[in-house]
C-alpha cells in the first residue's frame, strides 16, 4: 500500500515545479523514513477505535506508513484519520491515496483543506475555555519555513514565538495541544530547536507538556526526503504526553537512507534534556561521559564575569575607516584570519586590518582576550578554534577592535586567557559544543551557558599551559587533571 502512495507522490513531484513546492514548504518523506517513523509508535491495540492526525500531510505518505504498520501488527478496530493540507494541487493526489488506503485497510478519513494553525485556537481563552480536538496518535513532517512575526500563524501562537518563528515549531506545539494525555507523537523536524534563544518558548512548551522518548539522527543529510535535497539537518523525535520523565531516551543513528545500519544508545534523560531545556544529541557513551563531567562544573562565563561577545565591526559597512597599514590614530582590527596556532598574530598584511576611528562603539580596550572564530567549515576537525591575544605584546595601542566574524572573551589576566584557551581548545569542550549545537556557527549565548570551572581553577589551568605548546593534546591533559 505504501508503494502505491509513494508512486503517486513521485508522479506529483515530477509534475510540479520545485519553486511552487518551496512556496508551501513542501517536500515528501521517503518510504524508508516514513516506515521508520511509523514503527516508533507503541500503539495501544486494546482500544476499539484509534484516531490519527497527520497535519501538513502532503500526499499522505506518513498516514499510509502508519496505517500499514497498525494493520500489519494485527489491529482490527476502527481507524479514523484526520489530514490537514492547504495545497489544493496536492489534495487531489491525497484523496486518491486515502481512497486506496480505505479500500485496502478499512479506515475512515477526513481531509481538512484548511490552515492547521489558524483554524484552531492555541492560546488558552479564559472566557470561552475552548477545548482542542485531541487525537490518540500524531505523525508529521510539517513545513519548514521561517515566517515573519506578524503573519497570522505567528500571531495565533505568540506565546511560543520569539522573534520570527519557523512553521515547524508551530506545527509541533499545536500537535502537542492536539494530543491526548498519555499518547504519542512522532515528527521529523530540523534540529535547530535544540538550543538557542529563538526556540526557548517552544522548548518550554514541549517540556511542560511532554517527555522525549526517542530521537533519531541521520549521519548524512541526503535522501531523507524523496526527490528533494533538504539542506537543514533533520531529526526524528518521539514525544509522549506525560509529565513523568523516563530514565533514558533511546537515541538512534543511521548512516544510510534505508536505516539498515541503526545503532542505538540509551542516554540518561537528564543528559539529553538539560535543566535549561537545551537538548543534547548524545549518541554514545563517550559523549554521555563528556556531558556528565562538564555539567558538574560550578560556573559559567557569565557567573565569572567574562562573557563571550561578538566582534564589533561589520567590515563592509565601515569600509571608509579601514586601512591596510597603520597610520596616526589607527588601531589593530582583529579578524579570524589573525588566529594562528592558538595565538592572535597581528599584523599579517591583510587588507583592512587597521581601523582609523575614535568612535567608542567601534573600539575596545587593549586588554587580554581569547578570540574564537564564529564560522568554521563543516569539514574542519574542530568547531571551537581560538587564539590568545595578550596586551603586553602590543603596548603601543590604547584600543583594538574586532571584526564580527570572531567572538571574544575579555580576560582579567593572561593566565585566565590561557586557562580559557585550555578549556575551549580541548576535545572535551569541542565535543560538548557539538552536542549542543549542530550548526557550524559558534554562538556566544550558547558558549556562555556552558558550565566551566571556577575562575581560580581556570587560572591554574592557564598557568599549566603557559610554557607549553598550545596543542589540543596538551590542553586535553590539563583538562583531564581538573575535570573528571
Ligand atoms: C514538508 S511537507 C510534508 C508532506 C508530508 N507530510 C510528507 O511527509 O510527505 C509539508 C506539507 O504541509 C503543507 N502545509 C503548509 N502549510 C500548511 C498549513 N498552514 N496548514 C496545513 N498544511 C500546510 C504543505 O502544502 C506540504 O504539503
């Protein structure tokens, strides 16, 4: 049955321009991913009737996989499926598919050709106390699309939005609202919600109502969706609507698109879902150990008063004050290219590496800093790449400046600059950061949330490195003495 639906989907993909499908955030789940998602459900077969919701259902691939799974496991009761879809073109294919499923698997279905978000009440209305329609199981691959904060969808769900939201997070929250207590929802969504400020309200809503029971990660981004290369890294999550936390979350990974080489790790729940609701995608024991060790640390860069910040200068907007060589009144402007083997090496004969200004907003005190690149290439070995800048090497300058493609930490002593280098240049902290954030960007808010030792320990660590080579191995040896 799933094959029939997939064939029809492929015909639809071939007949509709990519640009149109993009408009709807439309790409279709592959057969293997749909089957995998359906099989994650732990269906209660004692119920005489089961209701399923598939919102943003496209051609119905996920519904087909779910019904296939339930019937092949021997369920004989009634199945009532509700599908939401706004694209009239895809709806005709959907209905053909649902008719086929109805004929072969005896289901009832309802297609709602309406906006899943705006046709329902999300924000609790004290006066009317609207009760949402609720379903036993929900399966979904929602549209992934950033939308402006003044769109009807964002306004309808303002309590879970921070700035411009992404439609997938709205679908997910509405799904949680539409789910019966104790029941399950499986979604395939980007991993971007797992950290950062933008999705904080989303995470809060999720964990106020549900627990995570399963997460699947794809080692390669290709072929998760049929006929489309979706560049965002996606994950499959299973949520259960209950407050009681399970001991562990089943973390699975596969490197192939047919899920033939799944590896499984049961990660402690609290290691994956941190107290601040960041979600760490831990897939093996080594990573779990890193989390456990780092999470025991008592401070953060904020509590020791040395926050990471983003560089001050957007170079293409300030071209008129940039110089290639020093002139009277010029100061060094530090770029990520000045980070070399653990140190900041300036000048390098780089274009625009001096800045001629007395504007305070463009300058920072010549002090001791740790610079960290904001952007690294995906294939680079390390996400955290840093360099130590010491003011004593540049005593002639009262100020310096930094380009916005680097982050910096102002350190209150050279030893602390070395100590923070030890931490951020260690394998342990690089691993921790990757578990926290899947993107290639280094986000200062997230670095500021990472647990670190007390300032005095950081200073000791720095002292231990000061007269050694600034290698990752040396940093690891020092870190391992202090963080066990
Ligand atoms: C990423 S596609 C996934 C389709 C299908 N679930 C699958 O996995 O193959 C999302 C679908 O949601 C539909 N959609 C977009 N916005 C919607 C909305 N506000 N309400 C209902 N459906 C919507 C799109 O037309 C598209 O078919």
